[in-house]
């Protein structure tokens, strides 16, 4: 049980490494925000800590307007702390397949550990371990894949 726990811990830590490495140097120049394309996916963090996601409508010298759930939402420039652009598509299918493969391998391994050739019907552990492991791995990979998109901080008012 200890090696499995250590492997899961290592996987969890390595999953968060790209997030730490993805943070890039940002600019405190509002002109960069004003040059963003309309309909760009944004994450806007205010100075009070609130965070909003939406599509870019426009940026003026005094405010940033985004589309939140089909409604325009204006944020005064002096309240904006960070603006991050989200690019690319989430590759959910790829990560679901990777998760299914890893889960199936782990399930097969656990089923093989439980297998006993001297007892009737114990071969079912290998098949069921593979089946359940693939299902759990696919769902986990899908959820993980939804979060994998490129984020670039373009404005930071610190």
C-alpha cells in the first residue's frame, strides 16, 4: 500500500508543476490590455480578491468590459489587479485516454495481487480491476484535462 501512496503523491505533485512554471513575467502597462482582441477569454482579478471570467468586449482608459454569461460587465481600471488571457482548447479526450490507460494498468496490477490460482473465480479480480481502474482513470483524466489550457498574465498592477 505504501508504494501506491507514494506514486499517487508523486503524480499529484508533478501535476501542479506546470502551473508554477506557467507564471510569466507580466506588464503593468494598461495599453497591453487595450490591445487585446475582442472575444478573448479573460480572467480578471480585482484588488479586493474577487475573480471574474469572461470574454473581452473592450478596454478603455477608465474601465475593462467583459461578457459574463451573455451580459456586459464593466470593471473600473483602478479596481483591476491582474488580467490573464486563456488560450487554446482543453484536451479532455487526450487526458481521458491517458487516465484510462494508467487506471487500467493500476487496476490490472491490483487485481493480479489479489489473484489466487488455487481458488475458484479469483481470475475475475484481474478483469474487474482493469475495468474499474480504466473507468476511474478516464474520469480523472477528463477532469484533469479540463483545466489544461495556456494562461498568460498580460497585466499586473502590483
